[in-house]
C-alpha cells in the first residue's frame, strides 16, 4: 500500500501541514451537509483512511 499523504514531523510548521492536509482531503462540495459528509468520507477513503 502506497501513502498518498506524506509523513510530517514536528519540525514543520503546523499551519503549513494543516493547509496541505486540508487541500488534499477537504471536499469541494459544502451546501448539503449529508452530501458534504459523503464526499469527505470518499476523500478520506481515497487516502486509505478508514472511517467507522
């Protein structure tokens, strides 16, 4: 299994890391909360992050 997100260290700026993760995982669709949640879970699944 290959990583889609890099490994971050504590030496890197937390703001920079947060911006990178948000850009990689945050879905574009935001109007309907249910659709937003579905698209967020899909984006997490693409990155091999499990949601229970």
